[in-house]
C-alpha cells in the first residue's frame, strides 16, 4: 500500500491536553521533517504528558521509521506480522489482532520498550479508541505503607500471552524513570506473573488489587483516532487498552523503540521459599498463581 505524504504543517507547535491524568494533542509540526529544536520540544512534551497525538500526519513508511528511530533503536518484534521486507521495524495490527486487555508492551523482555510510535492507517467509522493509564499517578495515589512494600519487591513478567511462558524477565515492582527520576508502578495484567518475594496466594491477591486500582478512570485518558494520526506513548510509565467496540476494518502500523533495563530499589527480601498453602496449590492447578514450588528457580 502506497501512502502519499502531506505537505509539512506550518506554524507554532501547540500542545493541548486531552485529559487531566495524561495525554496531549500536538499541532504545528510535520513529523516527517522535524528540526532538532522541534524534536526536542516533542521529547519534552512526551516526558510531561506521557502520550502524544499528532493528527493529519499521513507519513510514508520511510518517514514513519525515520521519525521513530530518533528515539532509539527499533525493535524487531518476534511475534507480530511486519509491513514488508524493507520495513521489518514496522509491525501491522489488523482488526482481528485485538489488545483489549490493559498492558505495558513487552515487559517480558530484559530491555522493555522505551516508547511506541503508532500510525492510524484505517479506522472504523465508530469505535476503536485507545485508553492509557498514568502509572506515576497510580503509584502516587497508593498509601505510604503500600508504596513502601512495593518499593522492596520485584516481579516476574512472562510471554505466556504469546504462547511462550519460558520467555521471562524480572523487574522492580516500582520503576524509576531515567528521564524524570519519578517513581511509577510497573506491573500489568497481561504480562506480570508474580512477585518474587511473596507466596503465590499473596502475589495473586496483591496483583489483582493493583491491576484493578490502576484501571480506575481518574488515571486514564481516551483518544478517538483519525486516519493519518501518529500516536506516541512512553511505555515505561503507561499502560494501554485498545477498546474492542467496532466491526469495521481497523489497521495500525507501529514502530517500537528498544528500552533500557528498568531501574528501581533493590529487593529487601529474598525469593519466597516457604510452604505452599492449600490455597496456593489450588491456585496453581487452575493456572492463577503464576509460580509453583518447582518454578522458583526463575526468581
């Protein structure tokens, strides 16, 4: 498919927040021909608003890739279809590839993505919005004792959702952003398996609470896509959810940028090695516990 680039937009860069928690729409620049000063302004806006939207860009595949790699090295995703052999960095997500569960991308990797740069190619006549949560806000809203506990925990993330539970990584439960120094909760419903330092039952109970807490409306924004819009989100401090409420075709193309190693406090306790209760064993048998007694070597 060939896309014709629009002429560069002109004027002063404007930043209009889309919600109180996070998100902003930006106009006045063309991402296919950014100056260094304009890119610096975009990067600053991303650190502040966490997810940015640029309507009416209509970038070519080469422009899309060239803009995205200004943030870092692109990921070649192991599981998602690619645009073509000339653009292996651009993954294609059609309407049947739905992501209607809250998640942070690829946290099962040792170096989870810094950000993703999404191009809306074909959008349904109605529906197909995406939501994001601000994980800074989530962490800040937790009680002091809960933050103190989480600051000393680590969590295992795995690729079970892609059929590869053997692919996993351990990260701090609370991540410190390298660009801002702020703390954010770093667990998600799709990829986080369990806390290393807690029993299976404790892990599941705490994770369920944190997932539900994170998904409250006050931490979110919701965006209605239009064809040609570019969206960028900071994958280190957000979760997102693609709303499954449409029947028409929906196609997006995305470049994801490889990240750094998540940093946080070192764990304050060793890996849990105590007895498994009857609750833990039942939880394991139905696939909810995340870790069984013979799986503790993954800690």
